[in-house]
C-alpha cells in the first residue's frame, strides 16, 4: 500500500512539468536565430539562381574554374547540406556574381584572379566533401 502511495505522489509531482516539448532549455532563442539565418541564406540562394547563369554565359570561356563554380552551385542546392555550410558557398558565389570586385572583371588577364582566389580558398576549405558534386568525368 505504501508503494502505491509513493507512485501517486510521483504522478502529482510530475504533473507540473507538462509536455516535454513545452519545456524551455534556453534553445528557443537559438533556434529562432538559426531560422532567421537560414531564411537569409535561402534569399541569397534565390539571388544566385537569378544571376549566376548570365554571369557564367558572359565569362564562361574566359575562366578556367567554371566546373568548380557549377560544383559549388550543386553543393549549395543540396538539401542535405546544413545552412551554415551553404552560407559560405553563397558568399563566394555572390562575390563571383557581383560586378564590384577588388580587381574589375574587365581587366585583361587579371580580372578574374580575385574571383579565382576566393573560389580556390573555398575549394580548399571544403576539400573532398565537394567531389560528389562534380560531373562524373571530372572526378579524380
């Protein structure tokens, strides 16, 4: 009989907690910020979708890293890639797209060196993680 009473007291004790998903461990603010950041990344991805192809058409034959840009684009569009990993790629692709550069793209021979530097640094950072996003014939 005493054991039953102990169980009843425990039930009363735990009634005050409510549902587990209602508990706040301080993560709600963090999740809200992540959702805002993820939404900002999605907006930038839409911008890249609009502008990247015209930029590649204009400069595709003058640059040697077009396949790298396409691999980065595929990586960025992959739904399994975390938003904060995509944000890095988004920043590099926007730098490639935006006409205001450290070295203007119109400058002969040197116009795309700054873009190449940014893309190369990102390729180095992502390493083998990016290999699956290249066309089959390009993988080594």
